[in-house]
């Protein structure tokens, strides 16, 4: 269990979309946030400390984890990466970050997994994190690898973790699918906060969505974690209609993973 008044939390990918939302919502509640990214991190508050580094740099990782109690791992390959980059950041980088955290004595890890861990399930199936993974892509399979690694860390080394199968993180919903999968900035911050504070999450895997009326998954882990999302994509339906989004027609994608399930095979290099 992380105590925000005394413990130090490291957020990776802190210059990214989710990392920035976490900073906005958590910096008033946590005594000390250490932030890292390969890109510069702007507008530091007095209780924020930034380290610019590539997650492939093990020595830098080791230094930045000194004195840290919890890791929030949000680093991710850029959109539409080639397979080598995806592997370097989401597999090798993930391994380096988790191993360094273990060796540094970190006791709690919150990890950005993805709904693409189960993207091949038909949309009509109300999937929970208890269903076997059915990743829809290399991206989704690598996310499942991270979840499996955290299970091992719990069984073997007593490190507790929460893997968040994030849906569509955006300031606002963007299309028909995100009416089911939207995760708002306020709700991701709440989800990370309860994942850090929970006394004993084990190696929990949870879905990361807002309280969307059209949600197509179920998750008993939300009550266990005390995650009570505030936002609902349906509240923005008029905005989507005004943008010409077909929100009233038949559901666009036959599987949970949406366009990922039908994407062309990935490139190497
Ligand atoms: N945004 C979503 O809808 C969504 C959905 C599911 C899962 N996720 C996952 O959540 C995480 C955060 O997503 P996001 O939307 O904030 O992505 P983002 O691309 O905005 O942020 C990722 C950050 O990682 C950093 N990064 C990339 N390569 C790096 C490297 N080699 N060394 C150090 N830093 C590096 C980038 O500079 C960037 O700031 C990712 O792991 C992503 O896969 C996001």
C-alpha cells in the first residue's frame, strides 16, 4: 500500500498524454512525483522531479529508481511503430523497467496494459479480465506479456501490481467505438490513485474505462479496487452527432479490438 504523504512514486512516459493527465490530477495529492520520459517534461511543480532518459538506458533507470516506492509505467511506443521499435520499447524496455524496479525494491507497480489484450473476442461477448487473453496484435500480445511478468513478480517476489487494460484515453470520446471504451483524464487518475493506495491488489488486471452507458465489458475488479469512475461518454453524444459521427447506427466493429483486428500485418524495420 502506497502512502501518498510519505512515499515516492515514479511515473514513466510522463510527457505523454496519459502521463500529463496523471500529473495534473495527482500532483496535489502525492508528496513527491519523480517523472521520466525521453522527451522534455514541462512546467514542473515544486514536488515534481524530472529525469530525461531512454528506457533502454538501464543505468539511468537504476539511478532514477533509487528511493522510489511505487512505479507507474506509462511509457509506450509511438503510434504506428515498426515492429522493431515496438519490440524495443514495449518488450525490451518493459523488461528493463520491471527488472530494475524489482532490483530497486519497489513494492507496487501500476502498468498501462490495453484493451487490445482481449481484442479478438466478439463484441457481443461481455469480456472480463478473468477470460483468457485473446490479443488482436503484436501490440496486444506484448501488453499481455507485461501482465504475465507482473503475475510472476507477485508469486515469486511479493511485488503487488495493477495492470490497467486501458480503452480509449482522450480528453473526450472521438468516435462510435469510444462511446464504449472511453477513459477520461479524471478517471485514469482516479484509477491509478486507487491502484497505488489499495492495501493488497495481488497481481490484479482491470479494465480501464469510464462509466460509459454503452460499455461492452464487465469487471468485478472495479469494486474490489474501489474504482468508481465519474465520467460517461454518453454525456458527449451531441458533440459527436454534430461532428457527423454515426452514433445511432449498428455497431461498427465486430470485435472488441476495433480496427486493430483488421489491420495489415506489421512491418519489421
Ligand atoms: N491512449 C490510449 O488510448 C491508450 C490505450 C491503451 C493503452 N495505452 C497505453 O498507455 C500508455 C500511455 O499512453 P499515451 O496515450 O500516454 O501514449 P503517449 O505516446 O502519449 O505517451 C508515451 C510516452 O512514452 C515516451 N517514450 C516512448 N519511447 C520512449 C523511450 N524509448 N524512452 C523513454 N520514453 C519513451 C514518449 O515520449 C511518450 O511521452 C502506453 O503504454 C500505451 O500503450 C494507451
